[in-house]
């Protein structure tokens, strides 16, 4: 039997050790490496070429969301499942948008974890029914809120704010937006706050939906014209 090669990324050693024990006890899992921060997991992922990465959302240096996005850009076939102690809607959406295959709370029962991880490697979403229901509800709420925006909302944004919004809608982090637009990350954060305030939205995801509705980014499957 070909074993599923797993890389663990969490800044708590005791948690990693416990998770490694659970996984290595399974006949089809093998923990091939561990990392204690986001930068380390990016390096080890390329060295070890795992089938599955279990990634803590909050880690020092480079958090799990940024690490996930960087790894998926270089290794699109690897399955990444986020682990967290808090079920925050914003983190959940950021994780999925970054390319994660799933999002699980650390209080999950080990049999349920194993079952979901096996599914993740096969391409299934590793999300509990409760979180899945919240995702659907949030999508409905965001869609309704965007549909109720006034038709002239777009003219309220400056050209620079529109550029920031396009980048954010494409999944770029604040740091990536800053580098692309040659501005400071503080400036990007200020623009994003102003965008959300002008559009009366609460999250970047809602702003991304607005960008698609307003035609600031192309429909799915079509590429942007070169700058």
C-alpha cells in the first residue's frame, strides 16, 4: 500500500507530536516532516514533496494562509488542510481562497479527522458539515449584500482603490499588492479600509464579489488583458 506522505506545520511541538502519533498509527499515513513556522513549511514542502500538509492557521514569521498560497503556487497538486482553534468566518474564506483543501477545528475527533484527510487527498473538501453550512450561509449573505449595492458605487472609488480591489479579488495578499503597485503595505491597508467603508462592506471577500459584479475583473475562465 502506498502511504500518504504528510507534512505537519504547527508552532506547538506537543500538538505536532500528538498528531504525528495518531497519523503514523494508521496503515496508510506516514509523517515525513514537521515545521514550526510558515517559512519553514514552505521550504520543507519543496524538499519533501508530501501528498498532504496539515497547516496551522496562526504561526510566527509567515502565517499558514500566506504559506498555503505560496506552496500552492509552486505545488498545485499538494492537498493542504488548515487546522485552527477558532472557527472564524473570515479565516475560513481566506483559507479556501488561498487554495486549502479543507479547514478543520483542532477539537475534532481523531476518527473524523482521519476520514476527512483521506478524502482531501482524493480531492474532496475536508470541511465538517457545520462549517460547510456556515460557508453556504455566508455566500448567500454576501451575494445578497452585493446585489443591493447602488449602481453608481464604482464611481466612488479612486483609480488606485480600484487597482487595489482588482488585486485583492485575484487573491493577492496585502504584501503582494504592495509589491505589484510599488507602494507600502501600510498604504495598501489604508486603501482597503477606505474601499470597505465606501462600499459599506465588512470583508475583502465581499469586496471581491463587488469587483466581479462591477466588471473590474474578467469572468471566470477568461484572462485579464495585459497591463
